[in-house]
């Protein structure tokens, strides 16, 4: 499992404090070491030039962070919308099966569909939370609904409607699987972290007369970078962590089935 998974298992406050402590430690510690062990006469003479370059690099890095935050937020929002639509279709299909006039003939379909709903809640979502790929058991559970509906072969308009709902459900189920496995590529993470280090290095080598002010400023800058990384991590995996997407509608189907007994 990736480092992101283990970080997301921490309580949000602990994870936030850990990231802030890490980045602030790098910023403040690096600044302290630079000021203590680099002699004044070896510092860059063109402090104004360094300041201009630092401003340019900081602006470009800010644009990069803003782009990535927008990307992960849009991805998280899309995953939430797709999951909601899937859940709505799942509930609609349950009602279509549940209230079919011939309950005896539709019973095998209800059995297969109930098993699929149970599988989604107790197997698929827990696997997505652990960032694990889908298995043949996941496909078998869903294909079982198709097979049962085809074998019953009721041949009426209600059955055709069930097939249409099932096909739509398959589409959003595939999107959910895609959303669960999509994440920021390692190359982008490398650019984010390298850019953050570069910005902090420029902040460290600025010739600031007040050592205390230099440490505070770089500590705050590092803290801000840590906050943005925290937001990106929280949103990058929509089915993992404290703000993960839950199978709310599938749980409602299980409750409805219990009430209908």
C-alpha cells in the first residue's frame, strides 16, 4: 500500500499536525542551519536578485498548487456525483424488482440483486477504502444479476425497464471503479514536493537581518505548503480517509429489504 493510505488512516487533526510539523521543521530547521553555519561573507551578494527570483518561483509554484487542488477537488466532486447517481439507480432498480406483480417468478432476480447489494457494501467499498483493485468476485456478483434477469425471461415492458436500469447502473459502477483507482501520478507528486523544497531553499538564502523574523517567515511559509499538501491528500482518494464516500444508498436498500420482510 502507498504512503498516502497510511496517512489517510490517521485522524484528520493528527495528519494535519504531522504534515505541518514536517514542512515547518524543514523550513525552520533549514533556515537555522543556513544562518548558523554559512558565513555572512559567503552569502549571495545579490539579495535583491534572489528576492526577484524567489517571487517568480513562488508565483509559479502557487499556480501549480492551485491547479492540482482544483484537479483533485473536481475529481472528488465527480466521484461523489457518480456514486450518488449509481446509488439512485440501485434504489430504483430495487423498487422495480420488489414491486413486480409476479413475486414468485421475480424471486431469483431479487435474490441475485440482494446478494450484489450485500457484496457492494461489505466487499467492494471496504476494498476501495484500502485502495485495492477489484476482483473477479466483484464482477461475478454483478453479472449474477444480469444472468438471473435473463434466465427469468419475463418478456414484458417492466423487464425491459429493469434491463435499462441495470445497464445504466453498470455504467456508473464502472465510473466508481475508475474513480477509486485514479490518483495523482507520481511524477506530479515529485514536481509538487521538489517545487516546495525549491521555494523553501530560496526563502532560506534570503539575507534577512533579523534571524527571528527569518525563522518565523519561513516557518509560516512551510506551514502553508503543508496545509496545501494536506488538502490534496484528503481529496485525492475519494473512497479512503475520514471524508470518504460511503455506500449510503446501498445501505438504504438493505434497510428497505429488512423492512419489507
